[in-house]
C-alpha cells in the first residue's frame, strides 16, 4: 500500500546532469550531493541528509581531524557557517 505524507512540503529527489556528474537534491530540504552515477549521488545524499538532520559524530579537535584526512590545517580558511545553516 502506498502512502503520502500529510504535510504541504514537496517530497522527492530531483536529479540534474552535468558532464559526468549526477546531482541528487532533496526537494524538501534543498540538501544536495553529487556522484558519477544516480546510485552514488543517492548514497551521498543519504549521508548528507543524516548530517543535515544532526546525525554523525562531532569533531572534537578540528586540527587533528584535518591532519588525519591529509589536509594541512594551515591551508584551510575559516569561512564561518555555510549559507544554508540557519
């Protein structure tokens, strides 16, 4: 049996294609993620939505984390909060 949501928000995922990149965007939240295929974009979108809704683990030491993933912390500029964070 199919059901629909009881809210007035648009639901679903919108795909856009540019060269070899597929972008999946959650219509309700506006959160988007890209990949080389629809499955890859959807997988990344699922991760992004989890983080967007407060999931994931906090980073206690940003500098140590950057070094762990191979990024020199001295080359990273603090841009503040992203524009989509309210």
